């Protein structure tokens, strides 16, 4: 066991996988909130628009997921990304089941009214509204997540097979460009167009486009961070092990 835990390649996979799964899980739960960019930053409406730029709160964490996905693909290949994506989807499903059971439990009388002084009249209603996402949102988020991850892993892998180890910025950007076009719109369409809110198509395209542009811009802005993390990973692994993992990743 000690030898297994001391294996640098295995420890790196666990660390990257842990960050990947944690961010994906949290993003799923906070993604139900749609926020205004201008309102959050205290700005006036941008470009003379009457309606604010709106984003799903889950977009805050997806750039970290992108970096984790690209790094996992870099050292462990498409199979590593798929394994962690399926694991994340399973754990997200498990989390939703546990939340559903928590909602169904009868609340204590004092707990229901304990925050009335702060404007929350019924804690059970608030808890249910925040955590009790509809089945459409759950299905939409899981379907979009898996499709996006598989496409991202495949595009990243094929570009790397074509160009070799160089230009990680290009494969990271292009894989995000393609995968998030699917992810950003699939989740909203299933959750809010097919699902009970029944958004009209103009709102669907506005929020979806804003989310997509944001994710793409963040993927570009975080390229220096991607290079920095890869540099420290190479230092941690050592040149010999790092090169071996990268070569095995494209087999």
C-alpha cells in the first residue's frame, strides 16, 4: 500500500481527478442560479442594452474543469478523461439522490421558522427551491456534461496526435470551442426549454450564447495558468516520468 500511495503518477491522477470531480459537482448545484453580470459588478448595462448579460452560476467553475480536463488528457489520455467523467456523472447522480432524500425528510418545527428574522419565512421551502432541482435540470446537466466531456477529450486527443506535444494552447482552445458549443446549449434546452420553465427561444439563445462566449474567453485567458500548472507538474514528476506519461497518453 505504501508503495502504491508513493507512486507519483498515481498521486497526480488522484489530485487532478479530485479537483475535477469536486468542481463538476459544485458547478451542477450552483448552476440553477442565473445571475446578472452588470448587477454583480455594480456596472450600468453594457453596450446600451436594456436587459443585463445573464449567466448560469455554474459557469464560474467550468473554466477550472476545462483546465483539469486538459491536464488529465495531457498525462493520462482520453481514457483517463472518460473514466473521471463517468465517475463524476455517477457521483453527481448519487448527490442528487441524497439531496432528494434530505428534502423528503420531515423538517423540525423550529428549523422551519428559525430564519424568519432574516426574511426566510419557511426554511423547508427555501431548501427545496435551492436544492430541489427539477428532473429536467438534472437530466440536462448530466447529458450536457457527458457529451461535452467526451467531445472535449476526443478533439484534444486528435489534435495532439496530429501536432504532437507542442501547442497545448491550441488543442485546449479548440477542444473547448467545440465541446462547449454542445454543452452550453444542451443543458439549457433540456432543463429550461423542454423542462417546466418553458423559456422562449430568445432567452434560451441569449443565456446560452453568453455562457458559451464566457467559457471560451475564460479558456483563452487561462492558457497561461494551464502552462504554469503543466510546468509544475513536470517538475513534480521529473522529466523521465512526465515524458513517459505523455507518450502513453496518446497510445
